[in-house]
C-alpha cells in the first residue's frame, strides 16, 4: 500500500510541529562548546569557525564525509548549521518512515501514530538537537529510503542510494542485507539475485575501502570493532554494574515498542513472517557490540520495532472504542522518554536519561562527560515504573482489542455455514 501525496500533507504538518517544538525546547550540550565529544570531529570537518582541531582526521569519524560536507556549505555558526540540517533531515526521515509504514500495509492512522512515537523518542530528534554535530539523522533517512526502495522493488535506485550512503555511515549497509533477504523471500533463490546483490556489495565495499585509503587517519579513537565487541561481552559477564546500565540503556532507548513486541502476539507474528524485519533487528542488536558506552546504538532497532508494534496493535487502534487506551499508551510513552524531573535543565530538555554506559561509572549522564548528577537507582526506579505502566496498558489493550475482534462479524464463510444454492434459470445454473 502506497501513501498518496495528499495524505503526507497533514502528517507532515504534524511531524513539523513536533520537530519545531523539540527544536525550541531542547538545549545544546555544553561539552566542547556545543559540539559534543564525537561531534567536535564532525564540526571540524564542516569548517568549524572556532574549534579548528589540528588532530583531524581522526578515525572512524573521518570516513563519514557526507553530513560534514553538506553542513560546510550552510551559513552561520557551525553548531546552528548542524541543528538546522538535523531539523530538515529528520523532517524528511519521518515522511520517509511514514511512507514505509504504509507500504507494509498499515493504515493512515496507524502510520501517523507510529510517526509521532518515532518523533518523540528521546534518542531520536531530541537527541540530535541536543548533540547537533552528530551524523545519525542522515543515516536514518538513508535507511528509510532504502527500505522503501526495497519494498517497491526498485533495485537499481537502491544500488545508487547505497553507494552514496557508504559516504555517510557504515550502518547503512543493514539495508543491503534486508534487501537481499526480502528478494530471496519474494522471488526465491536465483543466480540473478545473487549476482545483483553481489555487485551491490562489491560496490559498497569498494567505496568504503577507497574512502579509507584516500583519508588516512593520523589517530584512531577506538580499537578495531572485533576487539570492542569482545570487551563488551566480557564486561557484560563480569561487571554487574555495566550489565545493569546496559540493560537500562537498551530498555530506555527502545521503550514502548520493545514491550509491545514482547506482549503482543501479532507483533511477534509480523517479525516471524517477514524475514527482512527479523534480519534488521538481529543486525541492530549486533550493532550494540560495536560501542561500549553508547546507549543510542540501541535506537537503530526502534523504527522497525515501531512497525512491529503497530502491526501487533492491529487495525482497530483507531476506532473510538480503543481511542482512550491508544492515547494513554502515547502519554506513557512520552513519560518514559521525557521524564520532566530527570531531563529538564533550566527549562530545556537535556540529554536522554541513560546516556553513558562506560564501565565503572555510577550514574546517568545528563550534562557532559564525567558528570553524573542522577543516581542509577533513581534511573532504575523510573524505568521500572514506566515499564509497569506500559505493560499494564498493553495488556489491557490486548484484552479489549481481542474482545472487539470477537464481536466483529467475519466476512469469511466458515466450514459449518451452508453455501447458498446457485440460482436456477430455465433449468440452468446462474
């Protein structure tokens, strides 16, 4: 199902209002004069007028060229340039996600509701406006566009998109795996499919290798990914504090959609029946091993988990009977993502509640690296209470939704229903 252009106008106005509200109410990190720890490298690549660090290029930031190159051509201070760029890109990303939701068979109401959930995730636009000099927004736009091209079977355009996306961030390659799985599920295994995606993989790998060869780093801030993944696994096993922070960070980053996936049978059925969804979520989970201190890595799974949640809630979520529970679920989602007692600093939204998950630290990072004003016990109580509220509401919705489904007439004739005799006209069946 494709979203008509006239449908995108009201949805786009709603998304624009939400983004402008978050843009206005969200503060800017004080770390490195608003650039953030990682963002200072991207800011320097985008012609930073104040902080011109002499130790650029630094790996792996120096390989993510596209966002800094585009921001470099905008006027004004570099932090504001990144913020405006993030606002525009997130607007396009939400519209692309809305079209994606419609392509998966969701209704107009469901797709808009899901877009609101995605727009109001703390690790979504709000996090981008707080740490504006990061490159995540354009990565998500590429991923949503790629999944749309995959579902519409526009393989040639998908190959072009992925070639460009490799200049943005390496996580965009998740679309290549999903497209291969989806094509094999739809058309079966064939030599043409293997050659097509083999060529796409070779092209993306060639571009990535060429960028790494053309931009030799003079310093790397992280060890190779396999060493980081091994360290994360060891810490999860040996350090209870790191395990607690990682669990809270993941649960907080995914929130309501993760709970809906765990509780609603139709959400799990949707993931089982669509192999590309399952592979996307698996790759998103594996990406958590790529960073030892980044709760935001879990957010990669959020857009597709929202799709599963909406399919789990079913087509009756927009009916008047379930309007109250639906609004209650949305309010609980907002409470889980934006607790005013823990995320407001001087009347502005600060960083998401669970930010740093570094081994050996003891709190939630709301301001800048090294400052942990909120005890982890407070974070744990907030998350546990939010989970309980979401779980109870989803269970109540599931019971009411099932009761509503039982009262609706079934248009499919059952095996016990006698079939109507054919009409006889002049001794012949009509």
